């Protein structure tokens, strides 16, 4: 029996927050010095991906442009 405040969604449709997450492009980056894996999300203007090492705070930038790579995962050593 449904109670007041219960929410129901179609089971064959993705949840709203899942749809938003999937729409945002990202790269996988493994920082070897920190032993951490992070996602670098595309900037709002679509020109780059940026991510910061959780141990040493080094910022890494991946430019988006013609002649680039279709690789989605990278390893960075700080």
C-alpha cells in the first residue's frame, strides 16, 4: 500500500539524476603517486578536461581538439 510522500518512477526509464550524469562527458585518470582514480569532466565551454591530484594538488589539463585521441583513460605521475 502506498503511503503519503511515496514516489514512483517507471522502471524502464533511467532516473533523472542518472540521465544528467550520463550526459556529462568525462575521462578516467589514474594518479600513480596517490594511487587514486578520478574522473575529469569536460569544461562547460567544451574545450578541455581538468582534474587535480588528491595528494599533491597538481592540476592536469587535457585539451579537446582536432587530431586528438579517442583514448578515455590516462595514467598520470606527479
